[in-house]
C-alpha cells in the first residue's frame, strides 16, 4: 500500500492511563506550537514483515497545520492548512485535495495538531514503559473509524514514536529523531503550490 493511501485512512491486559501519562501527552501537545523532526516510517503486513521503509521530515504548527515530507523511497508531501489536506505524489504527478471532514478528522494525522480533544475522541490507556519511553494507547471512540488504535511514545517529554493499526490488519510504525520545538517555522512550509503538469483531484 502506498504511503498516501495508508495515511488517508491518512497511527494484553491494559490498565487505564494514569494521570501522569495522559497529562504528559496533553502537556507536550499544548507546548508543541511548532515542531520539526526527522522520521523513519515502516509499514508491516499482517504477518509482521516489513513491506516498506520511508524517511523524511515532519513539520507541525498549531493549530491544524502540518507537513509530512517523504524523501525516500518516493517523493511525497502531505500538507494541511485551513481545513484542507493536499496529498502530493511526485512519481504519479498527481495531487489529491480533501477537506478535513469527520472521516479525516478522526485519523491520527491531526492528533498532534492541537485541534483534537483527546479525552473526547479516544479511550486512553497506559500501554507500556519501554526503557525510558512511555507508551500510551489511544483507541477511537468512533466505531466507524478506519483504524483500531494508535500508540504514542514520549521520551524525555518529547515525541519519540507512533504506531498505527488499521482495520485491514496493517501496522505502521513511525520513529522520530532530532525533535525540536522552534520558536518559529517558515509559513511557506504549509503552503502547497501545485507543480506544473500535475493532475489535480479534489473531493
């Protein structure tokens, strides 16, 4: 499955998340007005075998603006601003533009955007403490959501990783590195100019 298709969808025995875990996640989101990080994304099939590994840079500006810039193995961009999301695939020479409606709004793409009330959207449980990484499990309350759960990992009060399980049995793991919260980001990062010769589909 191509990255864009996946992100259109674009992240036993658990106990309820303690206040510290939930508060740490909420505190991080509240403070991450601007965020920049490198990422490595791995897609796994139902048997747990890696299908594809991608790398790139993630940018976030609250509220509601983000950019996933995939560099390898394909050049792709996912850009969100003012209630719309642009999905651009350079190899296919096409861009898909969608409104952030209920279906897109319930996906992990907006989890860090500051526009989602976590307790209203998700049932949150403490998943695991892996070395110095604290993992929380967020299960959508919307039964029509296209994914089963998302894990969010925090390390030293910064975003470390996310894991998404969709309803098709596929798992996506994202590990972040070089995470910074700069005072400012270039506003142009959240502008998408359609390249000449690109097919545009809007829905």
